[in-house]
């Protein structure tokens, strides 16, 4: 995947975060089998399993096994009461489990031939082991189509150059060593550039077109709205049903003589559990509201001016302010989204660590990553900035950061190194 991104064949995108799923232990169902009630024992089940295995064994194979076991049967003697000895009955024959071994009826050459047939399926490039094979398969398909004058979208020479580059110089192409590639294939730099442009039209993941992931629609849970000079937090709970207790069950708790004590105790326990559930839901709603008001109080500059004004904020600080445990805040904001004047953001987006910023203030790590990305986007491709140069620029802006930190954030954003970003003229 990184090779495809370096070649410009795929765009970098953050993977969608899957919704967290909570499993309640009360919802788990354990299935048990009572062997005693069914009149069967473990020994009976083992004996039945052996019979099934014997029945599945071919007669030609079972006969020699039984004969060999019979030949090995010996008469044993045991001392009884007194000096007499009695011969015991011979031990019962044990069934030998025969494990069938799979013997392929084809050779490695047959398998390779079948693989080549699969690679001829649509779309071109499927069933390949790596990016090189995938691109080569597509180029050869285009060459065949061009020879038949069907759907060919390139000249013969460009296809030949592209095939030679992908087959032998893919690593150099990833490192943008166009001059070296031109010397190796004895072609001018303009021909190498044309071949590169054609390679960029290929699909590094041809099967993905049949496995498209539909965009997940997000409905914000809260909204940050400014009313006059005051920011308000409005919960989006209009579509949520209101939980209520059925009064009919409350009547079952009363002692009117018509219900047994066990029935009343069971209903009373379930009734208390339902009340506690409603209280927990309301408490979670209040926790989310308190956390959102803390976010609004600390991030007013972000709400009014934009993402560059985002301030660092820790979950621990918010937890101490509203008087709960940090894990409670973490669970409350998980998979929750807020509608703001700057767009829809996950509540976790507002929580980030800080680095030492200008004038003693804190700078969010998200802002630091954005600045690193912006510096790289504005650099000269022929003379890209090194991590050390980016570190000095940030330090001149008042942000105290080390070179290792800059390199880590650059790798997190999947930005290639200086050597890979350099374009030789």
C-alpha cells in the first residue's frame, strides 16, 4: 500500500473508525447439554464416535487392521482368592482411527497454469502476489488490447517503457530516480515521464471496485449553537424514545392476595432494575452535557475562528472539573459527534496533548501536525525540507519540538521521507 501511495496510485486516507460495540454480560446465552438426562455418558459418545469412524473406513483397509489386532490378542491370567488361577476373557478389540491424508492430484505446474487462467479474469490485475505483478498484468492486458485495436489508450513505445520500468525499476520509480531509470532503459527523461504518467492510470487495487464501502452517515449527538454572546449545548434526542415503566407491573408488586410471593419478588427485582437503567441513561446524558459545556468554554476560539485555533485539552482536566473519573469521560464521548459552526467533529477530536508553544502557551498536537504538513506541501520539490529543517522552522515560531517528534508525526501522516519526496530535474 505504501508503494502505491509513493507512486501516486492511491490517495492517503484515514481508515474509518468502527463503532464501538458494548456487550452486556446479561445478554450472553450459555447453552449446556445435560448428558445424564439424555441417558448418555461420555464413554457412550466416544464409542458412538468410534463406530462412525469405523463405518466410514473402507472394508479393504479395515480388514487387515482387525486381523492384526486379533493376532496380537494374548490370554492373560490373574491370581484369584486361594492358589487357583483362572483365565480371563480376551481384551475387546479396539477400533483404530484412520486419518485420511489428502494427496493432491495436480502438480505445481498445474497450479501455476490455473493461476494464469484466474489472472485472465476481469478486472485485469487480480490474483497477483504484489504490486509489481498487478501492474505488469494490467500493462500486458493493455498491450494485447492495443494489438487487437480494442480499447487501447496508449502507444506501443509508452507501453514498452512502462513495462520495463515496472518490471525492473519499480523501487527507483518510488524514489523518483527518473534520471537513473532513463539511463538504465536507454530512454530520454521525457519518455520516462510519459511512462510514469501512464503507470499512474493503472489501478493498484483492481478488486476494490467490487468491494466498495458505503459512506457512513453521521448524525450529530449534540450541537454547539451561539445564542447572542452565549454558547449553548443542545442534545439531539428528539428521535430517541422515552423509556417508561408499565403501571401494570407495579400492580403485581402490591399484596392483593392474587399473586404469590415469588412472583412479587421477581417483579420487584425487575422493577428496580428498570428504574436503575433509566437513571443510568439520564446520568450519562447529563455527563455528556457537562463535558460539552467544558469543551465550549475552552474552545471558543476554535468555534469562532477555525481549526487553527484549537487548544490542547486533556480528558483528565475535564474529569476533574466535572467531578468524575477520567474513564467516565472517555466512555461518555466515545463515538459521539458534535455539530459546530466549523463542521461536524467527533468529541474525542477536541482532546489532544500539548507541546510548549509561543509565549508560554500550549499548542495542540493536531495543530503541530497541520503545520508540519503545510510546510511540506509548500516546499520546493527539488529541494525538500529535512526533518531537522522543519524542526528549526517550528522552533523559530516558538514551538519547542524535537526532530524525532517531527519525524514521528510525518510518518503518522504517511508522508514520505526527504529522499523519497525529492524530484530530480
